[in-house]
């Protein structure tokens, strides 16, 4: 099974009014080691330039960068991977394109699903992880799908286990420190977090550090 850090941070320039590069710098300073750059509104050129600086910052710190949606930008920047949605380039096509360009180098593909049926179908695709959500209502996505709740995460994990699909599961959508540990207990391997870390763009570093400390304290009690 592909392993991800328990915290999967995601940038959002509309939420913070900060560049992706500035957000990445703060998230890394707070301890994040896996960050997705998500931008639904900038021009391709504008996103590319910002993402290029963000990748440089991440490489210097030993952190990983995943690009949301844009396989072309992810490949151009030699990012660590790409995250695809239901309406994006199909994962099988993306994997073929990546294999042609990357010559066997490791490149992560993540894939969004919004219900149990989609998650089951995604388990047969050439992806490294499946994202399921939104778990809770979220304001960070336009026209979000219905929230599945913690019980929905549990059902998806059970369905994947019943298939003997050793799939890494990332839960996303409205997750904060109140819920994160319960979401992980329900079967998610990682929680993707936007608003609880970024809020209005202030104290990103401190919020990230606090979130990680909360997750680590639970892990220490369980070990």
C-alpha cells in the first residue's frame, strides 16, 4: 500500500489572498510534508509561475508537491504527482502520458471520489491513492457533492477491504482538529485539510503545527 503522511495540506489562494509559494513556505515551516497546489481560477500561466516557485521551496525542504488537475503543469515542473477529479483526464490516460515522459520515475496519481460506488470503481485504476469526500460540508469548493460523514468513510474503507484492495484512502472536506482523529479511526490513511490550516491566511504555520501535534498525540497514545 502506498503510504502518505497523516496530514495532507492543500493550498487555496482565494481563501488566503497569498500566493501558493507563500502558503507552501508557511505550511512546511509548520511541519507539513505533503502539499497539494489547488487553483481553479488563475490562468494556466499564472498558476505555472506560482507553482514553480512553490516546487522550488518544497524541494529545498524535502517536502512533496502534488498539482491539482493539471497533468501538463505537474510534468513541466517535475512535481511529485498530480491529483485528478472525476471530470479531469482519466487516470489510465494520465498514467500512460506520465510513463512516456518520466521514464520510470515515481510519480503519484491521486483521484477524487464522492461516494462508495466511485471509490470501488477507482480501486481498479492505476492510482496511488483515492480521495473520498466531502466528509463534512465545506466552503472551499464550488458546488460540493453531498457530505458522506464519518460513517461514509467507514463504509468506503469496509468496501475496499472486502475487495482486498490495498488502497490508500484520503478523506477530504471540512475536516478540522475536532474530527480528524475520528476520520482516521474510520479507515482513512490521511486527512486532506484546507480551511482548518489556511483560514484567512494568518497563522498558517502555527495552525499546521497544532494540527500535527494533535494527530501525533493520538498516535502516541495508541502505540
